[in-house]
C-alpha cells in the first residue's frame, strides 16, 4: 500500500511539474519562459524582456482563443509582437492587446500553447503588471477568456484565479502567482 501511495504522489508531482506554474485547464497566463514556469522577473530600464501569453493545459482540441492583455504600471515600449494565429491575430487598442485566434488546431508542448510572444522594454525601473481578461466582444458571458475547439466554446481561466488580479509582473513587489501557492495548495486539497 505504501508503494502505491508513493507511486501516486510521484506521478501527481510529476504531472504538476509538467504543467508549469498553473495546473488548471484552459488557463491563460503571462510567463517569461515558454514552459509557463516563470511569471515574475526583474529588468532594468531599456533591457528587452521576452514575455509569452500561454494557454496552459487545454481541456480539449483547441483551434481558437479570445482574450485581452492589459499592461499597467511602468512606462514601456513593445518592441515586437509575434502571434501564433495566422487569420485573426493580435492587435493593440490603446494599452490593451487583444488576441483572437482562428487557426489550425493548436498543439500543446508539455501542456502549454504559446499564443503571443512580445519583446518589451521598460523605460523606468518601476513595476509593470499584466492582467488577462475577456475580449472586447466576448463569445461567452462571464468576463473570462474563451477557448474554442471543434466549434465548441469553453470558458477559460486566468493563472491568478481572478481577472481582477495580475497574472504576471516585471519588477513586481510580489509575484502574482507563485509555484508554492498554486501547486502546494492544489496538492493539499487533494488529500483532505
């Protein structure tokens, strides 16, 4: 019995590590690596930083997304934007970045689909926070990002658990989503 429990725990921890910081399904986050393991970083002014909008652990086939990304805080410049979505794509509307994707099926690598890649440069040594929310004209009510697959719409989630809370930060006073807070809390709740 102990071997079975140990094996179960090892496989559980392996699956959490596989999913980056956010083990939730259809969950959107901003990360500073393509595997979804780092959502906080530091940067000096005029030092380019790569940031990634990632859909973690798609719950099913995925060939479309809708969401908005808002960056607030330090003055910044977006040096470049690259979007995986060839048809609708990504665009700017003020400080908001809208991503609507209609593509062939998006295939996750280790549970993560990188949707948008940015190169961002801060212009002051201040905090820059990232929020993810619904698109400007959402396909589903509820104020959340949307994921589509095979014509079926699914409500997405955000890595912080709340669209009013930041999902990532550069020079942030606190890390919006920490590995210990998410993964350890998830593991503890399974054994209650």
